[in-house]
C-alpha cells in the first residue's frame, strides 16, 4: 500500500471519529501523556522509535546509507546521544531547517 492510500485512510478514520478528528487526537494525546507519566523511560523509547520511523520514511529509496529501519534507528539514536554517525539526511523533509526563528 502506498503512502497516499495510508494518508487517505487515516484522514477518513479521523473524519469518522465521534466528535470529529480533533476529539480523537485529543483522546490519543491524553492516553499517550498518561502512559508516559506512568513509565517515563518509555517516552525516550517512543521518541527514538518515532524519529527513526519518520527518518526512514523520508530517506528510504533516496539515501543509499538508509537501507533498513535499523539504519534509521542508528541515525536517530546517535543524534540523541553523542551525535556521531556516518548517515546524513539527504532529503529536505529529513533535514532540520536552516532558518531558525
């Protein structure tokens, strides 16, 4: 299934959520906050896994150094610790903005 189909399905699911998409996102946000409050270390794990997933989606097929989710996980984990890796972002979606305001 391609990315557009997944995005479309996600938007349809959000639109069909009782109370509208905002209500569903609010409930999800509250559940995640409660879960992380109970287990603080999980916030770190979720951050690293989420960053790796986003980096993998942005870079796969465009960056020869990112051939698996593991490569993206190494990139995300090293950026949150020592900052050393031989993997660099190639796409605009994966690079941090050069303009800070």
